[in-house]
C-alpha cells in the first residue's frame, strides 16, 4: 500500500450520453438514451437526467420511455466516441506517464511522481477535472486513495462530476457505511445473496467471518470480497503493454444450454474475436472458453494448437467443443455425478479468449498429408477459411459490417446492440 492517496481513478460520467450532449447542445440538461426507441430496441447508455428516472443501459426502449416520458432517443455517433475518449487519456498522460487504461472511458493513475509538479492528489484531481471539462467538454469524476480498489469506489461515490480523495486513516469510516454492491466484483446475484445473509454494507461484510464468506460464495470470491471490504488490495497501477489475449463474452440471462443456442452464441463471439485478431495481423494458439452456470459457478476449458489460428470457423468449432466439455462437466447426471446431459443445464454466460498470440500476416500452405486436419491454418480447409475471412473483412471495411457475415451470427446476435458498440466495449486498450 502506498504512503498516501496517490492512486487516482478517473471515470468519465455517462460517457456515451455525455458525448451526444456535447455534439448536440440542445440535448444538454435533458434525459437522453443512446440506442433503442420508444417502440423497442435496447438502451445502450443513458444520461444522468435519464438515470434519475430509472433508465439504465441494457433496458428495453419501450420500458425506458414509460419510466421517462420526456426521454430523447439518439442513434449514437459511434465513430466519435473513441477519438474523444483518446483526447481525455492524452490529458491524463500529460499529468503522469503511469496511466492504466481499463476501458474506453476510465483509467487508473499513479501520481506519486507528479506531486512535486502539480501539488497534492486533491489538486491533481481538480486539475484533471478542469482540463477535461474545458479542453474536451465532458464531465469526469475522480477518486483518490492508497489502493486501486478504494480509488474506484471513491470515484463512484463522487459521481456525477465530483472529486473525492480518501486520506490514510479514514478508509474504514469512508467504506463501512457504503452499500456492498459498490465493491469491485459484486454483481446483482452476489448482492442478492449478501442481502439474504443480512449483509447490506461494506462494514457488515468486513465484520463477517471470512470462512463463512468462502463457504457461501466460494473460496475465491468470498476471500476476495472479504479482503476488499478491509481495503486489502496490493495491485499497483501498470502501464499499457501489448495485449496478451483477445476475448469476448456474452451474458445470456438464464437459458438452457441447447446445441443451437451454444452454436449461435459462440459463432458470434468467435467472429468478433477472430476479426480483431486479423485486424492486428495476429493469430493465437491457445483457445479458452468460459461457461458460467446459474448460481455464478463458472468453468473454463482450454486447448493449445500446434499452430496459431485466426479463422472464424476454426475458432467456432474449437470453442464449441470446449464449451460442451465444460457444460457436461458441470451438469449433474442422474446419479448426482456429472454426465453428458448439458441440454438440461442452465447457463448465464459464454466467453471465448485467444492467447499465446503470434504475428500472422500470411500462412504457409502444407502438403496434403494424412491425417487431414482442418484446424491447421496451412491445410486446404484452413487456407480456404483464412482467405474467405480476409475477403469478408475487406467487404466489411468498405460497405460496413452488415454487408456480409456468417448465418449463425446473423441469426444469433442481439439485434438491439450495434456491432460498433460491442467493439468499443471489447477494444484492446
């Protein structure tokens, strides 16, 4: 832990909606929803004026319109979001080189080496907010503390458009009264479980026996949340490095793991992941699939190939094989043991990641020696898939993503979430 509150967390407020209000001044001060419509679709983001009426990202447009009758729906200027966010990150980088960007609109900063230039962490936070507001035109909230975990909570409490720096020695007084769902990693399901246990605040969580937390939430999750409740977080701010993996995941609600569902979802995820690999001129040897079951239990399965791949169909086939291994391993059989009855299993999330990355600007054709292996990029099948993907990439670059695609992806993707928005959320920063 650092000696002072020199870790800052800077988080742009309602970023996508705030950009729309920046680009169209008539929307400022009004409730705005990015995406969706009063007739349907999905709200991708909401302004604070809309949030005050209960409108949230991921909500159906018709429901948002009911909650907020004066809501204005906008389509979204997706091509403007990344450059504007990059302008903000440039300002942060001019304060300190120790910037760890964790999403398009938020970052951690270690300002321990900048205090002699710009003053105390409070003064640095105020400087950041002033510069972002005047030079970019957006509101940003900043939290400061001695740990990353606490600085992120401080920025959440500071929203909207505020600054909170938690001084050493005051951490417990600050944390204890706060709702437990402010802790990093506490989602709706975990929050509901904790509430059922009578745990509503971070202080109550900290006073709960660690062993009990591990039994109720699992060893890893229980131990992690117990440590965070005591502000135990040894992680440091790390500057950006070359991405070691590329991944995507899809939350499904609570659905049965049918072959059709798994194939459609994984096809869409594989297309997004493989496309990002090819855009980087990369390919990967290790494919990992994550399956989360109802009850928050998750399993992963991995496979490492002899040669790196970036073909969508190959990645889809491998991911589907791994997913069913995980699903069958997590499915209770008739006698209580696991068995191949995955179609009875309810899952809530599927994810794919590709690691062990290597450059791949071209592929080397192989002799057609037995046994045939379509997963090898240099085989006849592998080379055909690679060529097809690159042709599709070229068509999409010219005419847009909707111009061409694989059928399972077109049928299985959520119609309410534009691909441009997915790419912003998953972009390697």
